[in-house]
């Protein structure tokens, strides 16, 4: 495994002040259909996702104690289930998962424990404003429940991209918008200084430090592109 020339703390400090909108634009690149959108449309979609997540958090905060996301989940009829199942599927590492029927949030405790070991370092936990990771992921998954159970269309369908091939037209969803919004919901609900997307840096560093360094460069490039556009 190739080691980067900087520590995890240095990597996090390098990206900590990245605006949530820039992180959202980077996350949106996970959706191939987003390339069909103008930069203005991408910005609008990301802004809508961030606003929707924050509004969802404010709605929850008006009814419940924001310091206890698991209690909020139970009040919404969502079971919070600890899982010791393998969280790694190829390159995908899951920390939590929302299942709609019946509504459940599964927390992958072994994966969360690895995050918590890093967050126990005051230089990391203090920078991100996070002591333990489970509440962040519960809040994240609560947003997915709210999005799927409310009357309005999910964000990915609301901002779907229309593709054309001759006389044919079809709509391609942007599922990353829900992830952007869920992170904004967790950030607002828990009063975090940064979008929880930055937790990915810890996960990457734990598994592949060189990949974490590449993420830092990708965030930096996105920030430069955002400034130039």
C-alpha cells in the first residue's frame, strides 16, 4: 500500500473549509447523467439538495431533541438495528443503510468502530465536530426515510435529466442528490461545522491512504473549477 506524504489530520485540514456546495458538485459527478447538465443547472440542483436536507433537519428539530437521532428514528417508527454483517462490497464501504419495508436503519458497527477510533483523536474529532459517528449516519438515513415517505417526489426524480436519442426521450435520475441532502440534514440536525462527506476521507485513509490523498486533490480541483466557473 502506497503511503501519502501527509497525515490524515493534514488531509482533513486541507479540505475542511471546502464549501458544501463544492463538495456537492463533486458528489454529483458520481451520476453520469449529470454531465449533460450545464454548470448552472448542476449548481441549482446541488443547492436545492442542500436546502432540502437543511429544511428537513429544521422540521425534525421543531419536534424532537436533536441530540438523540436514534430517539427521533424510533419516534418516526424506524427501528435502529445494529449489524455485524460485512460492510464492504467491492469498493463500496457501508456504514449505515435504510430499508423502507419495514422501516429500519442498519448500523454496521465494525465499520463505524473504525471511524470512531480516528475520531477519538482530538485533532480529528475536534476539526469535524464529531465525537462518535453513529448519530451522523442515523441522521443521514432519517432523511432518506423522510424523503421517501413525504408527498413530494424524491430529489433524484425532481431533477432528472432528459436524454434524447433521435425521436426517443427518457429521464435519468440523479441519486447523488439524495446523498447530498442527507448529509446536509445530518450537518444541520447535529450542528456540525462541515458536511459529513468529509468522513469519507477517514474511510479512505483507513483502507487506502493514497486514495485519500487523491480525494484531497479531487476536492481541490473541484474548488478551483467552482471558483473559475
